[in-house]
């Protein structure tokens, strides 16, 4: 009889723990402490080492411990672990570090994340679903343990692209869709976990204390973890488990096998050993088998008490689950109300911002209208001031003209006589273009020298009266208000240029040089550029355009038109005074001032 009971107990224990003993068990442990863009976390690396050592002592076939992973390293670790989980019965992923919830989705944060905006979460973090995908191939148990509910420093500086986007405090509630899947949070949804004051977090310390208990069901083990963390944190942190397992107990560490008892002296000793064996297994099926074998007696009453204890524990677990569901529903309703309030607040903020923008736009338009009106008033004032000035100048000129009319009448005869004498002298000199002792080339060289002196000729005085020299004399006519023939290098031109004491033409520089005050400096272009015909830096072309006969004719025609264009008379700014009365006036346009003896005469062509 006792042998049959022992076999029955062993079979009952296999029902609950047999698959866990037969299947391969693998674990991936990740701990991120050394974050690059926020403060370092003290414990995740320590927690990962502690939990990894626990899984190794529990006899797991493979335990991969990864510390301080960036984004690409985390993705690679999960991808490799997914391959190991394909032929495993139990697959566990433990993560310690920062996590974040965005719009109800949970993400694990690598060490190289910056998260400047909420949109960066999609690119720089690892979704929790990626870890679920890695453990999904396991046949018996899929377990995710997250010690990642710490206060998130990224959320405090993260910019929102949409004001109503929800970024949670802690992690969001999850509902696994795969069977035999469990997700354990260090703190329940919407709350944060403590990093602890010691070497390890309260959650990690409770895990290594409770999970390795031989024969202890994981669901019950996590309830013990919850009680331990609540006690160590003064009821401030409550771990939570999402998902569910089947009716059979699943232990991280199987119960220790019990050696078969030897022959006993009496039946009570056999019943006691059977009772002790059933007590070690402690499942409902084992106690039911014991009561069927021993329907009465002292140990039967003890077995009934144990069965009642299990029923009470199941009732308590059911009540706790019901309370948990009620609490989750309450939290869900509170979150929905908070989200609605946030949306209303965001909508109000958006409306206020839009109203402020419209008000600012109106204020801008008003200020622009004021500025335009002020500018118009300024222009009107300047126009009035200019008109008043012109009227005053006109009145003053009329007054001066009236006052000088009598004096000019008396001096006009003397002035006209002097002009006639000057014209006669000029006429006498004009026919002789050059004295017999000077050749045309020498005369041209003298004129070129004078043109260089007054700044109208840039080339050397070589005596060749070419197109450049003719352009220089045309330039002199334009700036001196004269009408000298640019085609001839005459003594009239020589005398007229000599009469100018200083520079007449603006500084003219050769190609490749530019004016800098009274000096020509060389134009320097950067690499790949050269000076063009307009004295500007242009990019060097691979192929030079081929000049055609039509282009040459066009340039020659333009040059001739430029040389033939009459020079625009300009006022020289000189003053001529009459010999009597001391009356002075500006030299008229098209005329020039020449010195004859001790007097200055106005000569007009």
C-alpha cells in the first residue's frame, strides 16, 4: 500500500513540476547603469549581477549577463536570445535600468539615448514587445522581470511635438496575449520604483530571496516578493505581476527529491513518513491522494488542515486577484479621467496660444500701420523742408540778381571786351597744332603725361595716340566739362589739361587692379577663379567660348558708339568774378575758366 501511495505522490509531483525538470531553461540578464546623457544609476549593474548569479545557482542551462548596453547592443542581445529560446521550455528576460511609457506603450531605454523630443522614443529605445517576442518560442514558461519603473529623468526635459501626448509616470499596464506568460513590474503601473539605499534595489533583493525557494510556485513567490518590498519601502512601492499561468505549480527551483523510506516498525510510522512526503510537496493533488489513502486518523486530520490551508490560500489569492482587478479598473478610470483632463487642459492651452498669436498679429499690424504713418509724416516733412529751402534759395537768387543787375550792366562792357581779346588770342594760337620743333608723337606724349597727372590715363606716355589715349581725353571732357577733340593730341588740349591743378578723373586702374584711394592694388581671386574683362572674379570654365566674327563686330560697334557719344557737360564748381564791383557767379555749364594775365575769363565753346 505504501509503495502505491509513494508512486501516486511521485506521479502527482510530476504533473506539477515534471516539464520544468525536463525542458531546457535559458535567461537573459540586462542591467543599464552608465547612461551617457543623464545621471548614472547606482544599482542596475549590481542588480543584474545578483539576479544572474541566482539563475545560475538555480541550474539554468544558459544565463547571459549584459551590462550597460546601447541601442544596437540591446537589439542584438534580444535577437540572439530569441534563437536560444526556440528549443527551451523556460525563457526569462530580466532588465534593470530606465524605462518610459508613451501613449500606453512601454519602452526600455539604452545607455546612449538622448530623447530630446517624444518622437525620439520610437527611434532610440526598445519596445517591451521586443522582449516578449524574444521569449515567445519557449514551450512552458515565458517570464519578463522589469526593474525599470524608476523616476524617469528624460521625461522632465523631453519636448512634446503634440501637447496632448501622454508620457506616463512609471510604466503602463500590460496584458500578455500568449499563454503561460508572466510580466513582473518592480512597481505597479503608473508608479515608480526605488533604487534603494544599499548595493541592490529592494525588488532585486526580494527576487533572489524568494524565487530560488525549492518547489515554490512562481505566482506565490512573486506574492512573497510583493510583501517583502512593501515592508522594506514602508508600503511606498508595490510590485505587480501581469499575465497568468496554468493550474499546475511552476517553480523556478524544483523541490528536492525525497529518498524512499525504509521498512518501518508500525503503520503509524509509515503514515507519518507519507505525511511528511506530502508536506514537502504541499499541493492540492498530493493531499487529496493522501486523504483517499488514509480516510481517518491523526495524520488524516493534519492533511485536512493542510488542504483547508491551501483552499484558504486559493481563496485569498482569488480575493487578492479580484481586488487587483478592481484596483486596476479604478486606476484605469482615474487614468482616463486624468487623460481627459490633460486633453482639456492641452486644448485650453492651444486655444490660449492661438488667441495670443492672433492678438500678437493684430498688435503687429497696428505697429506696422503706426510705423508707416510715421514714415509718411517724415517724408512729408522732408518734402516741405525741401520746398521751403528751394523757395528760399530762389528768393535769395532773385534778390542777388536784382542787386547785381546794375553793377553787371556797368561791368558787362569791360567783360565782353576782355572776352573778345581772349578769343582773338585763342584764335591766333589755334591754327598751330604744334610748334615746328615738336612732332605729333612728341605732342601726343606731352598730352598723355598731363592726362596721367590728372588721373585720366592709366597707361604709359608712349606717344602713340591710340584708342586708349582717345578714351582718356573723352573721360577728361566728361569730368572737366570741356569739348576737346579726342581724336587729336593738340596744344589746345595740352594747355587745357595743364590748367587743372589736381586730379580730374577718378582713379583708373589696369585690368586686374582696383582703386584703393589714390593707389591701384592687384585684385586677388580665390582658387578656381580669375579676373574677367569687367575686373570681377569669375569661376574658371573648363572650355573657353569661341569668339565669332559677329561678336568682334558687335564689340567694335559698341566701342565706336561710346567714343562718339557727346560728353555730358558738368559744372566744374568754379566761380568767375567781374573786374568791377566784385560781383561773382558760378561758371555756366559747358564753359571753362582760363587765366589771362591777372584775370580769369569764362571761355565757352
